[in-house]
C-alpha cells in the first residue's frame, strides 16, 4: 500500500527523504515522489516506477539541506501508475503539497464542486481534491485549513501537507490509515509506519483516527477533528534502525527466515512458568470461553493459514470448536456471534482492511476481540479487547515468514492455555510445552538444510505448476507452501488436502506437474503414503518434506527434505522454514526479487 513520510529539522537533506522512502518500499508501490521546501520555494519531483529512478532524478541534490519535506510511495487505486498520478499533488497556486495513503470515497462529488469553483485538476487521482480543498479553506492558518478540509472527506486516509508560506510546519491527519509521529529528536517526522523514523528517534506517538498533528521544529501539537487539543504519551520503540536492515543477507526474506529461531524465543519469553502457559492478557475472557465453547478466528493470507493450524490444534486437543473464516468473506456474512463470543483476529500488520472490518462487525455483535499481531500501536491493537503481541521485529519482505512462525508459536500457547483453563486438554500439556521450549534449537537444525533446499530449487525452478498436498496438520502447511511459491516466483501452485486429489485435481498431474508432499510421520502418514503413490502412478515427480524416521515416504519420493522427529502438533512449525526457503530460492534462481513481488503490498489497507 502507499507509504507517506514527512521530515522536519535543521539537518534534513533531500537524501533523507529518499532513504525514508526506501524503508517504505516493502509496502509495495508503483511510483514515488517528494516535495520539499528550500529557500521558501516548493520543489516537487515524481517518478513512475522504483524509488531508485526518483533518486536518479535527484542525484545532484541529495546532499542539499532543506527546510521541510514530504514523500510518498504510491500503490495505484485511482488512475494508472504514471508521473502525473504519482504524489505529491498540489493546489492551483502550487503552494500546497499533499501526500496521501488510503482512498477518498466521495472524491467525484468534491471534484465537481471544486471545478465549479474554478479549480483545475491535473491527475486522475482521488487525492488531488485534498490540496484544492485546503486551498479553499486556507486563510493563513494551515492546520485549520487542513482541519476544515478533512471534515469534508469520506473514506480512509493518512495525509501529510506542506505549504510554501509555512517553511517550518508539516501537518498530518489520520482517519482509517496508519500514521506514526516521531517525536523528541533533532529531526522529527511522521510516517505510515515506524521504520523510516527509526534513524531519527525511537519515541513515537500513534495518531488516532480523527486526529491532526502539526509538526514544527521540536514541537508536536495534536488536535481532534473537532479542533480540541489531544494528549498522547510517546511510546519507546525497541526496534533498532539496524533491525530494519539486511545485515549482509541478499534479501530481507532470507534474513527474516534466519531470524525465526530468535523470534520463537521472543514469543516464548516470559510465557511459560513452572510448566504452565502465562497469558495474563487472556484472563478476563476465560468465562466467555467456558460459556461459548467455541472460538471464531478471522484472518487473511498467511495469517489465515496460521488460523487453520490453530483450528486443528484446538479441535484435536480440547473440546472447543474453532470456526475459521477469511476476513474478506466473514465481513459480508451473517456473523452468528453472541455477546459472550470470542473472536481471534490474526494479522501481522494489524492494518489489513478486511480483518479490521470483520473485527468491527464482531464488536457490533458484542463479541470480545483477541488480536494476535506484530505491530505495536496498529489499528487492530487499538480496537481489540486484548492483544497478544508477537514481538517478531519488523518484517520488511512482502512475503510473511518470521511473522507466520511467531503467529504459530503464539497460537500454540493460546491453544495450550485454553486446554489448561478448561482442564480438558487431551494431550499432555507438559510434553508439548517441553518440546515447544526446545523448538528454537530444533529450528536451527532445520535451517541447516539450506544448501540442500537451494539445490532442489535449482532442479525444480523451471516447472510451470506445483501441487502442494498435506493432511491434518500438514494441510495448512501445504496451503502456505503454495502461497509462498506463487506470490514470489509467480509459478502456479495449488495447495490441496491430499485426500481431495481424486475428486478433481489429480486430473492435472503428470511429468510436468510435480507434487510437493508435506508428509510428516504422524497418524495420517499411511494415508499420505497412498496419496503419494497415486501421484507417482500419474508420473508426477514427488518432492517430499518429512522427518528423519519416516523412511517409507523418503523411499517413495524423488527428492526429500528432512526435519527432526517431533510430535505431530509441532510439525507445522518445524516444516515451515523448508517451504519458505524453497520458494525463496526458486524466486531468486529465476532472477526475481523475493522482497518486492509484483502487484503485492505488505499491508493491504484497502479492500
Ligand atoms: O498483515 P496481515 O497478516 O493481516 O496480512 C495478511 C496477508 O495480506 C498476508 O499474509 C499476505 O498473504 C502475504 N503476502 C503473505 O506472504
């Protein structure tokens, strides 16, 4: 999705704006632009394509000190990606400049009215109405003009505004799209997320919906859309600037996969005491759980696959049922929730529009929302009744990797806790807890297969199709494996429950259509074995992911990736690095950039 940034301070350079945009690239975009004030003159440069091309245009100016600046990465929603539609957008006097993340739903009506008043529009964007509206209301006070303008806007937005006559002010506003304000630094600023601000300050304020901020050198003033002053206490961010860098890895995706063992440690830290799971945040909802005996789970994409693992875990180990829905479906369905219902909303970013709308729907039914997310201060955290933070650190690559692993660990803890609360867990909690504690070390071991997986990626990279199959706990892993491969390598991949093959998809299999079998030595292993034999008899190549003791599967397969032996509940966790690394190396071998897959965005903040 779009990314916005604004910087103000005595030492801000043009290059700082570009560097800030580079930090936002992971969000996905198709054009970029900057507006900055120097000697009271507004300079605007925009470019279709990568930040790199914008940087090339500004090459001679990168070291120039500026008064203030705003910048933007655009992910097109209204009007094709080109130089004209790229942000910033300006008013008729070319004194006001605006960058925007989100969608202005009533822009057509506003545009007609503004055109009747004589305003001239240059782009096809919804955003361009904003500078013209501000121009209409401007009477010497920029903050007040922006306040009056946002009252006319319908939709979702985070905006940053500068005016040539106010070389020491940046104004921001937020409704429905995230905005973080970096405070207490020599340079302060605002941005769509924390990463571009970390170089300047670690103290941030998360603007709420319906708030405006005015940044001038050293001071930050926040008011509501009603004009009344609002107070905020800055939050100290633990993430370091270096955390958001590649640390010598070729891509963020690879770095983030190798961070998985430490992420698991972070999730587990303080969560297990004397053999029991500590999830104090969940305590107020224990009664709801006992009454409803069911949990609703909502999520999108990779988070949805984590939700499916949670479902298998909960339903196989307790007598609670877990009903899992993709958020974009749930939000338009009859919710069937009651005031005692518990809804678990899983979202790495905490900003996924469909998940947020589903949460709002559930809240209208009185349900209690448990958020599982990685981003402190994200919209989801502010709307939920309880937040289980993943503490996985910033995930820059568009493909979710370490956040998925962290989600799984948190959901294991939650399932164990639920079993403990209801005293009806049918698995030996202590054994599972023991194994969970040893997972980081076992994970390190799984990551040692990296060279083998790289070799396999070279061997399989030219196939045009892949079928990922699994059963039971292996099924969500098959779905996630297929998603990872298709989203970064653009190879067609389908995830299927292995038992469903003969109800249709087996018709596609043949020498050109390999099968990636998620086949741990669990209770369903004999069934998987039969499914693999069925695929082999259609001459499909078999790449199997199994554990060391499962020689039967290994003998059937053309190629094998092994993981450590474990109990069946933990295989989804143990098998994850292999499916991620396979997808990563295939994409890399095909010469693609796994960190920035085409057409995708890190935070899907629009429907
Ligand atoms: O931030 P969220 O977890 O809510 O994001 C959900 C999906 O958009 C996300 O998992 C997406 O599928 C990724 N591309 C997966 O790698």
